[in-house]
C-alpha cells in the first residue's frame, strides 16, 4: 500500500487512516460544502516529520493540505480527495529569549498561549 512507505518514515501512530478520525479533519470552521476525503491525516510532531511528509508526497504525487487547529474561516484547511492532511496541532514547542525579545514558536500553539508565554 502507498502509505506503508510513509509509515516507515514516521512514527506509525502519527499516520491516521480511521474513517471516523478522517471525517473530523476534512474541513475547518468554514464548512466547505464539498470537502475531499483524505488518504490519511499525519499529526506531525517536529519539523523533521513535516519534511518527511513533503518528501514522500512529492515522490508519490500526493497533494498535501496543512492544518493547524482547524479554526480557520476561509476554507484553507479543506481536505483534498486522496491527499494528506498535515496537522501541526502537536507541534507546540516555544523558546522565549527575554534578552533579544524574540520567540521561536512551532505552529501548533494558539496565539493566546504565545502571549501568555512571553508576558
């Protein structure tokens, strides 16, 4: 199966294919009228995971839709039929440097969590 190679590159628990789970990742709050059914959802935990998904997708010609919390109102996280939904919800690291007043943040954090961390 096409997903075997992807599972070999990642923690197999990160690659979700259960129909009930996929249903919850098909669209964001925009509620697009005809979202596609993804081949799988990948819940990335690191930048390396994202890179592996993109390498795999490129090699196999599979479209990828990135997804954060799914709270968007523009339909940007609407699944593509036969594609991969690449969820960044588990990428939650933050590194705050008070001296330089900078923060390096992974995409899974909510704005309120970033604001709280830097306050």
